[in-house]
C-alpha cells in the first residue's frame, strides 16, 4: 500500500529539514563564518573553562574571562615576537631568490644533468629569472599596490574587520552559555533516539578532542623542534622552514617530507656540500619524526581519529574548493565527525539483514 502524502511528509520531514538547513547554511556561509569559528574556539576552550570552574570561588563568567585573557596574551606574544622574525625571514628569502636561482642554474642543475643524463633545456630557469626580475622591480611599489587594492575593496575590508571583531565576541558568549546551550539541545532530542545520539556525540567529542587539541599541539611541538634545531645549526631560513614543516604536519609525514626537502635545498645553497651541516639538517628532522611517532602522537592524539593521510589531504582540498578559507579550517574536524558516522553506518550495515542474507 502506497504511503499517503501526509504520512510521507511525517516520515521524511527530518531529512527535508536537514537538506533545507544545509542549503541555507551554504547560501549564508559568509555570514556564518565568524559564528562557526567562534563555535570552534568555544569548543576548544570549554575544557579549560570547566577546569577553572572547579575552583569554587570562580564563576563561569570569570573563568571564561581568565581563559580569554590568557589566550589574548599568547596571541599578543606571538604577534610581537614571532611575526616580526618571520617577516624578516620572508624578506631575506625574497632578496635571496635571484642568488638561489643563479646557484640552481650554475651548480645544482648541471650536476643533475650530468648525473641523470637530462637535456640542458629541460629546466627553463632563464624564463623564471626574467619573471622574477620584473616582480622585484615592482617591489618598492608593493605598499602602494596594497593600499590601492584596499581602497578599491573598502566593503570587503569592512566585512573582514567585522568578522575579526565578531569571532571573539561570539566565542565569549558561547563559552559562557555552553552548558545552557547543550542542555537546551539535549531537551529537544526525541526520547527514543536520545541514548544513540548521546553515544554518537560522545564519540564525536573524543575524536574532535583528540584532533583539535592533540593534533594542534603536535603541530606546535614539531614546529618548535624543527625551527630551534635549524636555527641552532645556523640556517638563515631556519625559523621559516621550521614553521612551514610544523604546519604541514597536519597531514601525517607531510611535514617531514616538505620540511627536509626545503631545508636541504636551503642548506645546500648556504653551506654547499658541507656534509656535517647537511647531516645535521637531516638529524633535526629525524629527531622530530621519532618524537612524533614515539611520544607526541601516542600521548596527545592517540588512535581515535582514524583518518588515513590520503583522506586528510582530500578533506583539506575539498573543503577549500567548496567553502574557501573557512572550508580549509573546518575540513578536518568535519571529516573526523563524518568518520564516526561512517563507522556507525558500517556497523549497522554489518548487522542488517541485507548483509547477512545468503
């Protein structure tokens, strides 16, 4: 017997509502961006607030304020110390690029051609040097160009500044009312499905906690190890390469591969065939990889995420393609939650009659 329209509507309205919410969310993504980032930061900061609130003399609001002041201090410290250092290294890299290209053309490429038997015109270094020279000539006018772009995109700048202001405000209020919001959502759950939803939510919480707090700490630790090691070796671009390798560590083994490749090229350019210095660079990255495998990942992340490195790269690229910068930021948390649901659906399928029937 076919379902009546009213029965079909009652049966499928949750899925229709979810589809409508997704379409509306995609349409309003520029507006939702500060709220999504605020929710993400509130989720990450909630455990700190909960621990502070265990001190009986602190209210929830004061605990949130202390966490905010601490995070603001850390951000200010990074801006005052790290950003100028990175800026100087970027400037050095920009100035050294012509010399680096000359070294590639006169030293490295002839050696590669002789060793690998490549043709001389396989590398189009001259074209690259010409393009770079034209860009370097424009360098003094970069500030003026940026000022022109900002003045011609006034509304975009205002929107960006508004979002930048909204993120901490949204984060503060969500952190302060976190328990209230969670309680209100739980009250709305269908009674029959509440245990299942709570179980899946708990699994998502474990996975997100492992990734968002654990993996970010791993990236930070590796960036510190790589940057300090390379700077102690005297590599001019050590800080820049170390931070780049730490950020790339969001994909397993990618930080090691990218970092050691870039660092060895920079080391060859600066030190030449100094095997002691090049061995030191390799040693820094091997030390970081051992620390990550033996201590950092087991202690801070564990094995609860379950995302394959290929899935991590796909999630980041897909998020950026679909939703831009916001998609890149939210790609891995969303992918981690989706993995929980995929495992749940897989278990349901394995226990279903469709799978077990002969």
